[in-house]
C-alpha cells in the first residue's frame, strides 16, 4: 500500500507539466521551434536560407519576408 501524503500545489503542477511534456514529445518526436532570423542581406532567398540551416536539423518551412515589390525586408523565419 502506498503512503501518499497530500502534494503541495507547486509539486502537483510540476508533475503534471512534466507528464504533459513527456506525452507531447512522444506524440510529436522532437519539439518544433520557430526561428526568427534578422539582418538578412538582400540576396538571401528561401533556398539560400534553407541551405544554411539544414545542417542544424530538419526544416519544415522557410520564409524570407518581402515588400510588395519583391525587395527583402531583411528578416525571415
């Protein structure tokens, strides 16, 4: 028989948070991150950005933000 005394609120929240994170990682594999990249030169496009970051892991999407006229805004995701 288990002797389970009452948990403090912080202990219960930590246990539930850890359990939730474990379940989330089991379902999705690795956690997904959204990386913001700024100070991009005008010649950087999605292809070049993808090439630079592929060595750090798999990329699900890549986007360089542009003005209406097609000029780079200098940042991407």
